[in-house]
C-alpha cells in the first residue's frame, strides 16, 4: 500500500451558497497505521476536515480547489450525533448491516457483531430497540458498528462527547485494541487531549479553516503549549474549576417535585428521582452513567413528557408542566435538548437569537449562516442563546458543554452564571465534571438502572 493513505495538497473548499471558504490551503498526509488527533477551536473546521478525510464531502454541494486523494479501501466514520447515523430499529440489525459488507459467511457475521459490541462496551440486549437507548448508549453502538468493518481508516468525530467517564475509558480502550490489532489508521476529533494522549502520536490543530499546528503530540505539548492555550485547546493541567456563585438568600422556590417515577419509553427501564426543591439563582446538576435516566429526568422536569407517577409543580402554576401549551411553557421553563438541531426553526442564525445573546456565548459574525451549518458546539451555544432570550425562570440543559473548546466553554459558563445572578434557576445533566464543580450548588446522582 502507498505510504499516503490520505493526502491533501493546497486544498480549499466552500459550501455552495456561501461566500467564504470553510477550509483553506490544507496540506496534509496520513499514512497507514498512523494515529492522528485533530483538535482546535469550536467551529474552526475540524468536523468538515475529517469528513473530507473520510471521503464524505459531496462534490455536488461544495466547490473545491487543490488536490484531495483517499486511497483507503475501507473507511469507517462515526459522527458527533448518533441519531443522525441510525438506520435500523435494533442493535443487532444496526451492527449486522456493516458486518455483512465485510464478510459473507453468516457465522462470521455473527462473530463480528458480538466482537464489535463487546469491544465497544455495549451491554444492552442485542435485539433491543435503538430508539430506547440513551444518547451515550447509541454512541457506543455507533462505534461498535464502525468497528465491525475492521477498516483501514477509522474516523471518529468526538466519539466520547456524550459518554460518562467509565464509558469514555471503555470506548478509548476498545479503539486502542482495534487499532493495535490492525494496520488501520486512526483520525479522531477531540477537544480534550488527556483521554487519548497515550493512543495518538500526532496532533493537528485546525483554526479558522486552516491547519495552525501539525506535529508529534508530545513535542507540540512541550514546545507550543502557549499557542495551544491561545487557540482554546484543552491543554492537560491548564484549566481549573471555579467555585459556584453564592446562592441567594431568601430566594423563592420555582419548582418542586414529589415521588417522581419516570421512563424513557414504554417497557424501558423505570427511574426514580429524589424530591427536588429548586430555588431562584440555584443550579442543580444531574449526573450518573449512561442510561441512568438523566435525559429522561430533564424531559419530565421541563414538561416535555409526563412522569409515570408523582408530580412536578411550577411556581404560580396549577397545571402539570406537560399539559402547559408549548408557547406558555417556554416562557417559564426552556429546554436545550441533547441534539439542539431539532429545535431550530429559522433560516439564519440572526433569526434564532438576538445579537447580544449570541455575542455572550461567542457567536459573532455568523448572522447569515443557517443554524444547521454550524458545528455541534456552535449549535449548542446558539440553542442556549435562544433559550435564554425567552427570559425563562428555569433552564433545563442536556450536556450543554458538548463540543466546546476552552474559550467557548468559559463563555458558556460565564453566561450561565450571569443568568443565575439575575434570579434564573438551572437544572442540567452533564458528564463534564469541570462544569459540575464550577456551576452546580447541588448534585443529584442517578445510579445505573440497567
């Protein structure tokens, strides 16, 4: 095989209908078996670059200049949002679809399915429905599906962003085993270097559509630490947690719960939530492993779905939250869901949220962009800006720091702390322990209900 599995030479691209180049003057070579970490600021072009590396750029939707070559015979790609990749109703069918493209014997297919699920740490019933899985569980299945192909190029776009700490390590170890046992090249997008430091040997930093830094990981960390920090890269050991803002004295209760019992879907696991008395200016974090019920709890508390039993009461409102009309609900309790793209209803970023709220979370110069054209991290910040602009009494946030670089993470934290200081209340679900320590006054930990 050629020593150049993937190569770019003076390559640039822009999406049709836009007046700017998303990626500019990219020169990059990836060799068989190489392990590359791609990082950089949120919205800098990382995801677009790795999609191009994987050969997923549709020529009919872009204009290109320069040279782009991919000699990989088999490419596996896992994107940021697992919901956008699901094709089949059950776990078995999802993984089997890829396994069947790699081997023809039915016995080998079955072996591939079980091997891939085991390596990715998937413990759900193999014939279980994909629609009943949590976001993190879906991501593990997506990674197992990619591994079933045993590709010579494996591309992962923030594969652990929605996973708990143990699951992150499980997935990292699974990727490590697959790569060690093959000649596959690995390209992985990740904001935080620490988790993957012992697996990758090269770092590529993408900022403002260009490659800003490219070199051996340990050498770059040793000699260009200041440059990495300036670009918003999560440099190991650089960022420390802040203390949450003091709680307000005499604050009124805005939400109360009693004996809540919840479920994600019919026949799915049942979760129980301890009594919650939420006050103005207070932030409560919901933590726990994937599948423990964090997203379900947020959806019940935010009035998006009803509980199985028990009550949720909002201040000055006798109606159960899930029975409040959507427009009225959003004025009191506004939710930012795990995939905020589902909630955008406007054609431009400027129409989604007012300028001062966009600026507060670091979204400047994007007025004419379509919300769906933003990166995963930018979408979350836009969704937050939209939610806060309604001036609700309570915010419900599901993994709000997904896809954030160090700079955008601090912008988001500062805006949430300002919202609390103004008397708002927040309930958020997160695996981001730095955010939990910096924002939450109380923590509700949900156990593993599997």
